[in-house]
């Protein structure tokens, strides 16, 4: 599973960094953030995070509903 850590310009819920999965197809960027109910945002240790992700890799609720972004030209 390939993931990226994003820092959002307008943080919500007091946390400005999120672990995300993304894809880019036909000019549409799709971003799925980890579910805070499945993976606690309080996890700060990378080994614990990795173990949690591996334990939940088949969980359909591991990620939130995707957000999609498209660049519009002027």
C-alpha cells in the first residue's frame, strides 16, 4: 500500500497532517484519508502505525470517502 503524508493548509479537528492514499486518473486527483475511527490520530510511533495499517489492510472502512479534485484552466 502506497501512502503519503499531507499537510493541509486549513487544518480541521486540530490536526494539520493526514496519512492519505491517492490516485491521478484522467486529470482527476482522488484523495482518501485514513479513518480516524479505525486508525487513531494519537498514534505517533511509525512502527505502531505500520502494525495498525497491516492489521486493517482488508478493512473496507480503513479510508474515508474519497475527495476528488480537478484543475480548471483559466
